[in-house]
C-alpha cells in the first residue's frame, strides 16, 4: 500500500497474524522515555483520525473496508462504517486507506474516505454523512462519489492520504499508477492526476461533484488538471500539515535505492505548484529508469532528507509533534519504515532537516501514523495483537489539548456609508500593504442594503468559494481564506471604483 514491492507486502499481509509486537513493555522505562501505549487490536489498521475538537472519539481505518470507533478509550462493537462492498482490499497494496473530517463536521456531519474501488482499482474518494440519530454511526445510504482517478494496470502505488489543510480544503495524495520507474511518466504529466497531491473543495456545486479552488496553481492552464496542487511524486502514502504552522510534509516512497521526506513551509507556498522530481529523480539522485526528462525539471524541489535501502525500504510519513503531553518530541517530525518497523524523528528545515535520530520505538510492519483532535500522535502496524499505539512518554506533564490550525484573524466590513475595510490582527487597514501567504480566518460584517464585500485575486475561501457576500447584506460571515502570492482586492462590486482596497500577498 506504500509502494513497497508487491510480493513482499503480499507476504507480509499473509503472515501478519503470526508476528509478535516488540517494543513497548519489554523493559522498565526510564523517566521521560518514549513508550507505545496500546489502543487495541485491529484488523490491518491503516490510519487513525478524529474530528476537529472531538476529544472523545478516535476512528481507526482498517484495510479491508471497516472503520472502527474508539469512544472514550473503548473499542465499539458496531463499526462506524462498513464499506467492504465498495473496497478492493487485495492483492498487494489495495484497500481502505484513510478518513478525513472537515472543520465543520460537528454541524455538517460530512466526512470523506479514500480507497481503491472494487472491480477497477480506481483511487476513489467518497463523501458520507454521520447518522442523524446516532453520532457513533455513519449513514451508508448517504454515500456520494467525489472523485475517481483511474488506476487500471497495476495494484500498487495508490497514494491514499486525505487531509483537510489549514485553509479548510481537502488535499488528496495519489500514487503514480504503479510499475517500476513510472513507465508512463504519469508523475510529471500535468494532464494526469496520478503521482500528485490534489486540492479541492469537496462540496457538491450544482452538477459538479466538487469545486476547484480558484487559486490552485494550474487553473486555466491548457493540458493540466486544475485540481493539481503538487506533482512529481511516486507514492505519497502519508503527508501531513503541522497543526501549529500549517507547513506541509510528505513521506514519498522510493523505488530501489532512496526513501525521501519532502517539506514545504507556508512561506514556500506549502507545496503549491511544487515539482518533487519523480521519476527523473529518486531522492536527490538522478534516476536512470529513463533519460528523456524535460529540461524544465533540471532542478526540482529536492527532499530535505533521504535514506538509503541499507536502512529500510518503504517510508511511512508522520507528523510534526505538537502534543503538549509529549515534550520529549516537541516540534520534531516523526516517521518510520514499513520494512524495519523502526520509528525516527528529526527537525524539518530547508535545505536539510536536522537531528535525525532513532526514537527506539518499534511497531511490527509499521503501516501508518495518525493524529487525534488534541494532536496526540499514533503509530500502527499490520501485525496481529495490539497494533495501534499512542506515542507517550513515561513522565509526562499534566494532560493538555493542542487544537489544530489556530489561524490569524482579519476583520472586514461594509455598510451603507460607501466605505469598505479589511484590517489585520493589529487593526491596521490592509490597503496598500502586504500580507504573508497562508491561511487566515476572515470575519466580515455586511450590514449594507446595496453594497457587497468581495475578495478577488490570489485567494480561495471556505465555505463560500466565491469569497463574496450578497448585495442586500448577509450580516456577519466567517470564511477560512487561503492567500497565495500575488495581488488581492477587496471591493464592493456595484461601486468598485469608489470602494476598494488592494494588497500584495508575499511568500513570507
């Protein structure tokens, strides 16, 4: 499921129930030592997640197509969702891979899953809704197909990660389609959605199953899918956003020699239009699978870290730790390798990460990492017995909760006085000034009966993708807004010449 050689993974899945866990509990731990605290035993777990703000529920995704709920630490007997009828869970790397909850899940009840479709193997994202009468169950009948990316010829390299970013939009990782060396050059082809990270607003829009954010980098470009955010990836099995900074990190599975970690902070565009080099490069090394790489990627974005297959064979990307209960790893990115089961940490930085070191933690057949609503980090594996664990330390501080994506706030308003304003967090008018790129919370008060408030330019908004109030007034509205480098205008459309402001968005 992570680009590991097919025969090996098939063997692993066949033997998983016979392999014991080693690591946590084997000896008496020293004070502040890292330990693995068991959550429970699951059937081939591939991911865990929680809705924003929900400290009671942890959802465990199982490869075969079942999502289990852990409620207040107790594994519930009845699955939250069973989609085994939809999922091709074998051979090799296919299955149900992840679940993602939008920021408004508490009110909307909508959530999204990523899997390989039975019969076709297509990389598929579906929308479901929580049961209206029971928050611990999903409504299978609410299923709606959001996006399907064909994957016809190989069973491996399916990607599978879903993440809602700081901007409130859904990011989707897709593999290059399988086969050694990306034989069809999918990852470098912008007219193919494989080998990419996609960025969409998954809400239905009239007859369209999802919306394209207007500031996606390839909107309006010929022969390019407008939902593409980043490209040149082999199998981005796991990527994540730092819940404190919003920075993007990717664990991209390598071919025969190198596993890599890619890192793009908000100030570098969070991966926007980023080309990570595959299959012209594996890690930082030119890849000799083919020699017709176009000149435009002579200098792609290099990884901040790569390790050779003398150390492992298939990376599982993780998270930058912001768990207040885990100061030993504070600010460090945790990741591991499927083949060894060993877990490491480092400090992400450009051009090179720093302080790569073993945590001394080990999970047999390490499949993934996950994060709950408080930023607690989990590791899981495909072996039998207890196989989902929370990473803890032996002498933690008092329990605390670190919420995700506490965004800076901008305030806008328009009324009947023929004035329009947008202020930063210090109350300063933005007209004629600059603002660092990234995600913001924008609160707009529109009390006018004949003006509107409209953001235009290098910007996308959730939940109002048009970033616009109505002419006859909407009162108070709140948007999650993503600003990318360029020019942004805020204006009243009917009176744009007299009522407007403009500012520049910089890279930070």
